[in-house]
C-alpha cells in the first residue's frame, strides 16, 4: 500500500480549490461583462459596439465613441494644454466622448472644497478664458468658461466636482 504525505496532499488540494475558484470567478466575471455589453447594445440600438472590461466601458456608434473609465486616477493627458489642470481632490472617473467634430472629457472628483473651485475659476481667467456665467445655490457652484474652440464647465459643491472640457475641431 502506497502512503501519501498528508501535508503535500493538503497543499495540492488547497491549490486546486484556489485555482478552481479563480477560474470560476473569472468565468463568471466574463459572462457578466458579456451580459452587460448585450444589455447596453440593446438599449442604445443594435448598431452599437460595446466593450465592458472591469471598470472601463467603451461604446462605439455611428456618431462616435464614448468611454467611461474608473481606472484613470488623474487629469487626462489628451486634454489640450490651454486648459489648466484641476489639481484639487481625487479623480473618481473620467468619461470621454469623441464625436468626430469634437471631443469632450468629463472628469469627476471627490474631496473638493469650495475654495478649490473658486481658485480654479480664477486660474481659468488668468489663462485668458472668459467666464460666461456663474451660478451659486447653497454650497453649490456652476460656471462656464470659454476660450476659442475650448469650453470648460464646472459643477461642484462641498465634497465633489464635475469638470467638462469640450473642444471643437
């Protein structure tokens, strides 16, 4: 009768179970991503191509490409240099739209103070942006700035901000 080393057998079994669980998790994740893709494609129309990958979604249609990415943790490098970087707070997600005639970025932040919002508005003015309007309600602020073919809009309150940058080709 052959004797097995109980420790080695236990290690092999633990490794096998772990690998099996990882394989099942990956398989379920891929299946869930494919299901999400089909749901989004149906909601938009059958002419959309949707790719869901972890925390990034890319939607391609005849009108252009829309991307939302929670993996980006900073100011997108593709934003034109004329637009000053908003350096306060923490980037939560970045949305990008490429519509052929122009491009749009929406950068969503958390941990943003009202002072940081006011400082950014002043920085835009120092960089020759014209402030088109400013609205304040309670702790919230909304303003739009323009310079040539660039438009910057900021909506924020205590705790968070959303900055939209648009450029027309």
